[in-house]
C-alpha cells in the first residue's frame, strides 16, 4: 500500500517552482523590517542575548557573502562551513546558495564527539574554501595540520564579510536541478556520504514540511536548538521560515545540553504566537527528566502548536513522560507530532501533526517478526508497541518487498520507499551507491510511478493509512530463522535493571557457526553508585529478561561507562560503530573501571 500525493504547486508549471533562495529577496521587498532570524547567545549572557536580523538585513548579508565567496572560488566548488552555530552560519548557507557555490554544512572542529565524521565529510567533499570565524581559526588550523585532508585554497571569515559587497552582487538564474549543498549523513551504518541536495529538493521539502505541520495558524514562529549541520536542524531553521517569510529563533546545541529548560523558556517567551519546534526522541526524554514543577513555574507552553519528534526510534514511554511532565505548563495533548525523515529525502517524509495525541498501537511481537501486524491488548504477554509517524505531504511513500520490488499490502512489513521532488538524485561522487539507493524501480507499479524510488533502508508498515517504522534493515538481528528488531531488545535491556542507562543500549548480531549471536552493550546509569554495583546481578537480569521476552539467549553482555555507546550526530544509537568498537576491544567497560578502583 502507498500513501500520499504530490503538491500541485510543485509540479511542472506550478506556482511553487521558484527556488526557495529567491524568496529571501521577496521578503526583503515585502516585509523589510520584519524579523527573519534571531540567534540567542547564552555565552554572552546567561539569560540569553537575542541578536535579530530583519529580512532586509538577511538579504543584504546573504548577497555580500555570495560576492565574497565568488571572489575566492567559483560556481560548483565546495565551501565547508567550519564555524560555530550563529547568525553567520545561516548567512553563509544563504550566501552560498545565491552564489552557486556548493555549501558543505559542517561545524567547528572543536565540537566534541564528531571528529571522525568531520574528517570523512571534509575529505570526501574536497572543499575549495573554508568559511569560519576568527575565534574558531585555531581549531581549523589544528584540524588541517593534524589530519591528512585536502588543504583549501582560501579561508573566509564569516563575521568579516564586507556588507558593502551586497550592492555588487548580480542575480544569476538558479535552476531546480542546480546543486545547493551536500548533506552528509550521520553515519549510523557506514561511512558518511554526501547527499546531493538541489535547489528543487530544498524548495519542495520546505513546502512539504510547512504543509505537514498544519500551517494555517496565524503568526507562526520556529524555535530550535538543533544543529544546523544536521538535516532536521537545517531545513526546519533555514528553509521553513523562507516559505512565507516567518521568524526563526534558534540557539546552539551546547546551550541546550547545558540547560534543556532554555528550549522551553524560548517557546514560552513567544506569547500570542503559534510556535513550532522539533527534536530527536532523546531530547524530549532529557527535558522531561529535568522539568521539575519549580522549573516549570511561570512557563506557558499553550502556544506550542507542534513539536516534531523524529530522527531516531520514538519511544512510547518518552511520549507519555513528556506529556505528563509538561501538562502543568499548558502543553496540549495534540502538540506532540511523531515523524519520520532522512537526509536522502532532504529530511521530512511524514508527520502525525493533526492536533491529536500520538497514535500508539500494540501488536503481537511474534507475528511482527514474521512480517505482519496483528493488533493485541497492550498488556498481552508478547505485545510490542509501535508509534504512528503519520502521513506524507507532497510525496509518495510505499511499503515494498525489496527483493521482489512489489508493493506490500496494508499491514505487511516491507522496506519504506519514497518518491517525490524532495528525494535527492544521488550521493556525491558515488554512482554505485547512488543507483542502489535512489534508483528503485517497482516491478508492478500499477497506479504508482515505476520509478525512481528512494530506498530508505528502513522497515515499516502502513496500518489504517498511517506509517509505522519498525527498524533498520541492516540492524535486523536474525537468530534461529526469526527476525528481531534491536530496539525491542534494547528496551527490554534497559527495563531489566536500574543500573542500565535508559536509551543508551546497543543490540547487534555477530556471525556464528549456525546462527547469528546476540551481543548487548549497555551504558551504566550514573544514578547507581559504583560502590553498590553488582555486575553479575545486572548481567543476570538482562540475560533473563531477554530470554523471557524474546525467547533468545544473549551471547555477550557488556556494561560500559557513560558515553560508551556510540551515537550519530542526530542522537541515534550507532549500532554498527558500537559493534566495531566491541570487536576492537575499545569499549570503556565498567568492569575495567571497577578494577582500577581496587
């Protein structure tokens, strides 16, 4: 079964066929003094210093940046953004899009935890120019000196761009097929690859996201802390406001991690507005754990229209915990909107944003492992829960048997395939992988397009007209001929013993002589003191729970120190990376920590 339809305005000849970047100039003409982008800097003021650019100022800065870029490089060359998340970052993105210079949205090399990703993406893109800031320059110079990476022809300082250059910029035609930027995947399963995002892709996905977020509310504003080098943060913060000239307010991820209540405070500070926001599942869990009644006092979240939850498996426990924790501050039950997306589709694919509480179904786990959905009672012994990710807007989603290339009927699990103007054409300089991912063809398309379809690598099912994601194809664990989704095993593990840190568990398979062998790596919960920790007790509890819940044995269980389980840039559990570190013996085990204390 397939879901969705294409937006008429995005079809050839439609009214939405103007590249999104050209709307910057439109809003500069029509509403020059209206706020466009506000960056909230907590490093300058603990209460948050608001720095705002109007649409006229945004257009001027973008044009000046375009001129500065073209003075040091040419159309089609790459510009790597190695700078902190500020207004300059956003102006560099817009300027590059004006200039026909292919942006590579990355980050300052001093950002912890992403060194390998930066090396891989930077090397693959071979940028001609680096855009950074004076403060970040020492980190950039160290990065270039310490690693075998291409040296840029020029380094441009974003905050030193002469605004007088704006007047010398002459508009150039921008085609829908022209490359706008390279969005590097977060690498949860393999080396990061640059998704080629065209001006048509970003224009379409902005319109789709806007349409899917119930946009008919007056005075909409976006509030975000998401990293701009990640697909969800970039599209939500940069593209969404450009659709109708609205206001985006954002800070940086580190400010959020240091104090997650800042997110809620920014939302609550917009009285009379309809606020939209987005984040991965772990962020909602983090906020709920910190949102004490004292911290919520005085906050009014009734204006939060939609908070999109995406970028990783969505936990039903997170949805309920977040709703309960923030209800006293006025959070509406229908504000939470589980969604599904990926960089290969620019980002947005589906969302459940109908102003109703998230839809959760209970299914028979054994039947699900055989590829079908059968509803059961929530308290049934073999029940698993699935969260609806809603419907697509402006694109088509089909559930397909990847081997037969045939559409699956309603209620049957298959690979999620996507077709629409937001799907990319391929990966940067990787034609073989591009054809494998973006060249899907249906064997018997019927009323659907034969192709090209983008193959997501995710398993899913359509039930009663809505999409439910069941897991990554490459992460699937097959033991004794039965399919097991790792996220189910991870939930069982974290619930088995309080010493296991919630949402920080990785389950994966190793090859065995007759069948795959299950390995579970779990982080230690800091709330359980080391002095009271019994490793044998934790392991026994996990092995017993997995055996009872999933009827399979754990080949190896490893409790590791906080931060030991690898994660992607979007917060997903990076099972393949954790698996490799396990094989390399590179995981920081709690056993070793305990031994060092003796």
